[in-house]
C-alpha cells in the first residue's frame, strides 16, 4: 500500500495545476459551504481554489506558498481569468480564512462516502479496518488552545 500512496503523491507533485480538483470536486466544496452557511466574497482565491491549493501544498515536497501560488497560476492559465501576481500574500490570507469546520466537514463527508462504497466481503473478518497514519500536529500550548483542544 505504501508504494501506491507514494506513486499517487509523486503524480501530484509532478503535475501542473491543482490535482485535487479531480478528487474533491468544486460542487462538493460548495455544498459543504452552503450547508455550513459560510459567507465569502467573490475573489480569485475563493474557498474552492484556496482549498485545492492548500491540499496540494501539504502533500507537495516543496511546501512553500510560492509553489502553491505557482500551481494556482498554472490552473488558471487556460481560463479567461486575469492571472494573479506571484506574490503570496493574497493566497496566505485566503488560506487563513478557510474555516476549520469546512475542512472537518469535507473530511467527514469523504470518509462517509468511502465507507458507503466498502462492501462486507472486503472487510477483515467481518470488521471495519481503521488506519492510523501517525501524523502529528504541533501548536502552542496556550490557555486558549487548551480550552479548544484539551
């Protein structure tokens, strides 16, 4: 399984543009935004484009914002939209505006969709298999963070 994940990761890193647009369609993102009643201004870096770029940035070997903006520019190259500058500030601000609850909802919706596709014959001894990837998240141990994430 590790080889398959690495092949997929390599494909994403070598591709131009925003590969997550194929895995996470804009309709799914817009539906989640609607269900959560999230309001946003019509901008070049809307939640859809920003989320696709952010997910690519997280998986990419080059995790810089400059690389993420380059992928956005490549994505927009074929459209009739004015190509943004390579300055990263607008993208970084848009990324900071992504609500955590949107990411959480999209994750949960994706998990539910995948679980619905698993048939009983594919389970292990009639049980669902849970996979833990041992990822970690680090954040300051402030009182505010302790209250939100005890």
